[in-house]
C-alpha cells in the first residue's frame, strides 16, 4: 500500500504542498474536526497515517488505539517548513508504509523510533 497521510492543523501548508510534490497522498484536516477523536475517526475511515507535532496522539495511541492506527509525531526543535520538509523527505525515502502500519513513529532530527 502507498502512503496516505492525514496532516494535522499544526503541519504547515508548505509542508503539505511539498509532500504532494513528492507524490504522496496527503490531506490536511479542516477546522471542522474539533477533537483528536474526530481526527482519529477520519484517519481510520480513510486508512490514513496521522502526521502531527501533537504529542497527545502518542498517549492516545498507547492507551486506546494501539495497533489500530498509524501515527507519525514530529519531535523537532526547528519546526520551520524547510527543516520539516528536509527531514520528512529523508524519512519517506527510507521507510515503506508497511514498516510503520498501525504503529507509532517518533521522528527526530537525526533518527526515528518505531513503537
């Protein structure tokens, strides 16, 4: 299966456009999704990987959604779109969807952890 991403509101439009340019299927949530649970339900419905800076999704994954959804959380000090784009391009070059399906992925500047 190919990557299908759901970008949280904290992911810049520049990053969404960049990932589309790379050929990834990415959709940014809209403001009508008021809660993290709304985001999770949409991700499940459309079989999308949640891409976010929001660490709350890590807790939700661990306590309620373990092995039911895929989440990528960006733990980056420099959150400019240029830096985020560079790190995500490297990440998507290295990993196939099957490796992270239904897992929690923490992406740092120079490494990532898959749980």
